[in-house]
C-alpha cells in the first residue's frame, strides 16, 4: 500500500460502520485509547467526526466539538505506518478550515506533556500553549499533565 502524500485520499464523515477500523488505529497509536462508545457517542452528538481513507482503507481520523465561538479538537490519530508523512498536518489543517467555515474564533486542543512531536506540529501551525491541566491523562505511573493549546482563527 502506497503511503505517499501525493496518493489520492478522501476526507469524509466518520460513520458507525467505520468504527472497527478507527478503533484498530486508536489502539495502535494510543496507550490509553478511546473506546468504541466514545466514538459512537461523538457521532450521535453530531460532533465533526472525520476519517482519512485511501482505497477504502481508513488510516486517520479526528473528532472536533464546537461551541458558539470555538472549536475543541478532541482527538486526532494517524495509523503508525502512515505517520511522519504529513498526514497528521493535513488532517489538522482540514479541521482548522472546517472551524473557519463555521466562523469560529479559536480552536483548542489538549496534548500530553510527553507528546513533544504533536506539540511541535501544533506550534508550527500556530497553536500556543495557554494552560496546563494537572493529571489530565492516565499514565503508566499515575497521571500525566496536559498542555492546553489555542489557535486564533
């Protein structure tokens, strides 16, 4: 399977039928993954749930919740063998464009303090650290802090 950035791909709404593939990626890339119910509830709540796919194979996904003035990116994931090829950035930019189309003023996200690669990507796109959530994420030895980041749209 070709994982090059130039390959044709599709970004579309996540469907309940996609959850088996989404959960496989989620479990592959996160030590403490969301459950199928978390994703199903997000679809039911009509959050902006999207998948990246190529040739009917899902290789990335994201979930964004919106409020009157801001978006909150709840999760984003790219299958391991597709990582470090620009797909995470493309998907993040997709959600930023979606938030702008909804005339939102800002986007928030939380990132594990130890996830320096993701934090660097967010900073490169223009997100700024604005706060810290103590003990927000489960970790192998207790809890881990989250960095709250904000992008003005």
